[in-house]
């Protein structure tokens, strides 16, 4: 997952509008479900789930954009193994 659009098109990139709390949380959830669907399992799946839950628990008044990289890296590690 990466924030925004990029001129570099990688078929594996998931572009996220990181100014939108809804988009951040939705993509974290979708990434976690993708890891489960592909039987990644173990710690990689757990890290992504924890990132999703941590973002979801944050109070809506807190801007997630400055912290998005911390959440995304926890899912991106597992997503690297999805074909």
C-alpha cells in the first residue's frame, strides 16, 4: 500500500487516499483479508490485523495521515508474499 497516485505503475501497488480516514482503515482491513484469503498466516497476518485494529481504535479526531506509514508497513510485509 502506498499513499496517493504515482507515475510509476507497479501492478502490486495499492494506492490509498491517505487524507481519508475511511480509505486508510478500509484498505488495512482489505489487506488483512487478502492475507487470510491467501493463507499467509502467522506473524505477518497478525501484524496486519493489529495495524487494522490500532487504526480503527484511534479517535476520529486524530489525523491518521502522519502515522499511515507505521500502519502500512505492518501489512506491506505480508502483502509482499501475495502473488
